[in-house]
């Protein structure tokens, strides 16, 4: 599964809406779609799926504010790995 | 025992010592003494000596601490409220309590800026049964209810908690609970009473683990006071361990059921730190039982025990007719003793339902299932629709009532989605009065926005599921079990 699809699949699960697919720039925190606990669980789920060493304590909330930003972040980390 | 005299005494003994630290701001014992005197004098001039409650609005601000102590000095109980609560919720509390004043952080700053220090200031005497604070909790009919805690309750609690948890001048307490949640009473008063330091963790820090861990690393905390949910959140990052807070000697967890896996993780990552579990509703002043959770306890018991009752307080297990059950049998946990609240402010109806007299002492129906085993009490869940979500006490009926009050709702049911033993998030099942042209997402966002005007953010459901009708039970009620199954 591609990075896009994996991120969106998890986001859909955590937010309970497919709007995260329709609008990749939606503000996940501002629109109350993700809370802090769900965002940490998302970091852990993506960390496992992509075998990346992501620690929730290292991730800045601003870098994970939209679906597109998360996709970009994971792509960048996957390249470094 | 005089709490105020004791706190003031530290201003003489260690004036520069930090009493409260929050969001980079610090308050020394001398500042607390001078500022609380100035604010108390203002309150005594502005208000009659009538024990009327004062609302203090903020979020972990050092000015709130000044406000709490100033209220005590001026003879008024205080009601802590979060400044991010919706206006309507704040208004309901002010009206229900018939509060005589609302002190925001800005108002406190203004008063202190304009006031001069009066060296002859004398605090008002407080009687044992005078209310010290009132904490509002979620109410099943959509309106919060205010638990009144008198001075004697707080003193009893401190008499037990301070020695039990070895709080001294050298103690630095890391406090997670907001001041609207009475777990914060332990971290604030144990610390101030003993001349220690309270380091508060704010909502913004909790929302950003990177920032939170920075605060934890620099806290020098010796005692950790939080809900199990907060500990679980920190444990999700492997770097949360003894290396992050090497000074920590004790975890004190309370406010919701403590899952064994949290204990196993904490004991593994903090091998030199004691782990304590405590239990007690707001109606019985912070906590009434506690026990140290060791590897031996974990090997022997599941669920984790909530421990032994504090001296002078009885934990009884009653059946549905309010009679004691046989030893070891399951029943409702009844708390009886001097730490039980005098009731809900201006709600004699609710007070009469929940409180009663037993052997000449106040007693409280907790609505919690429990049983005794090996001399310890075990919590076994709720008897009603009250839940704990990430440490917050929530009546599902509170959210449902507020949902029903929205413009286009015909019916609504809230279901907590469980992850193992604990509630992970809330889902709202909704039947709309009239169909709209908007998508489900747009309807959900509109309802979330409308709800945010009425209830605190932590009560807003994460998911909304729109249905034409609900599955019904044979009694003609919405079938919550079937609705919950659709979420699996």
C-alpha cells in the first residue's frame, strides 16, 4: 500500500470521516477531528506500518496538522531511513 | 490545624521558594502571601461577609492559586472553572451556585496592580463547616452540579494524605489535573501546606507531547499526581522513563480505573519509583482509599485494588436495598465518614438522592460497583451511564441533553467506544429532524460547533453517525447495545 493510502486509511479510522481523503489540507486539530491521544496513536500506527523510528514526543503538532503534511512527513522520513 | 496560617508561615521561613510554577511563570511563597492578602482585602471590601461563592476562571494560572487562597482568607468558597469552557456552561454554574463574583485571571491582575499592601491585614476566621471550595461535575440531565466541600473535609484529607505520601518541603509535585478536577486539590494543598513546589502541566503542553516532555525533563518532580489516562499517554513514547525524571520517587494515580498494563509499564520503566493507586469521588473529598501497587499485588489481583480506607472513613458495600452485602459479595460502594460532602449547592433534590445519614455520619451513594477481598476494596465499574473518558468524569445524559437542545436533532444517543477496559472516545448516534442538503461531514462539523457553545471540549463526541431511526429494545428505548455493536 502506498504512503498516501496508508496514512489516509489510518486517518479515516481515527477521525471517523472520509473527509480526510476529500480535503487533504483540512485542519485536523482545528476542525476537532483529532485529539492528542488519537494523534499519538496515529504516530505509533504509522511508525509500525513503515518500520520508522517515530517517537510521539519528537513529532511537532504543526507538522501533523493536515493529511497532506502527514503524508509529506512520512515520505521525508521514509527517504531518510 | 489552620491551613492558611500554615501556608502563610512559609512566606516567613522560605520567602523566595517557588510555590507554584506554570507555563514558565513562577509564584514564590512571599508573592503568594502578599498577593493573596491584597486580593482578599479587595474581596472583603467588595462583598458582604455572607459565604457567597466566587468563581475563579483560568487554566493552571498562578493567579488562580492566589485567587483560591484569597477566597479562603476573605471567607468565601471558590469555584474553579476552566477559561476554555463555553460561556453557557460558565453561566449555568454561576447561576446555579448564585456566585457573587467571577474573577478572571485578567481581573485578578488588575486588582493586584491597583492595590497596596496592607501590613495589618487579618484574614477572616473560617468555621469548620464553612465551605472551602465547590467543584462542579457533569450532571445526568445536562446541567452540572456543584459539590460543596467544607474546611473540615479538606483538613481531614490533608491530615491523611500528607504523611501517607511523605510530602515535605523538598517535595516537587507534578500536577496534571485541571483545577476543575479535584485530584488537583491533592497536588495544590499538600504542596502548599508543606512548603513544597507545585509544577502544573497545561492543556497546551498535553496537546503537544514534545512540549510536555520538555516540561517533564525540567520539572525535578519528586511526586507525580495524575489520572491513569495521562500516564498512559506518556507511556506511548518509549523515552518516558526514569532517565526523563530521575528525581521521581512516587506516582499517585487517581480519578479512574487503573489498568494493570499501565502499572506493569510504569514499574518497569521507573524501577525506583513507588506506584500508588487511589480512589474517591469528588463527593468524598479527593480520595478515600489508597494502596501501593507492587509487582506482588499485580501478580495476585486483577483488577488492581483501590486499597484501604483512610482512617475515620468507612467503605461499605451495600445491595440495591441499601443493606450491607455478605463479605466478598459485589454491591454499591458507600462512603461514610467526615470527608463526605454536605451535598450539591442549591440542589436539595439531588443531594437527598445521593447522600444519607448512617450511624450519625454523612454517607454517599457512589454509584460504583465494588467488593472487598483480603481487606482491600476493588472497584468493578459504574452502575449507571457515568463514564470516565481520559480521566474526565462525564454523564452520558449530560451530552445527550445538550445534543437534544440543538436545532435539528430529533433523537441522540451517546456510546462510549471501548478499548479494552477503558473508554477510548465517544460516538454520537443522531436522528435529524429534517434532512439537510449538507453532507454527513458538514452536519457533524456544524453540530460539533454548536455543541462547543454548550459543553466543554472533552465532552464533544469524536464521531457522529446519522441514522433514519434507532434499533429499539422491547421496552421501546434506543438499543444501546446494538448501536455499540455497529462500531466494532
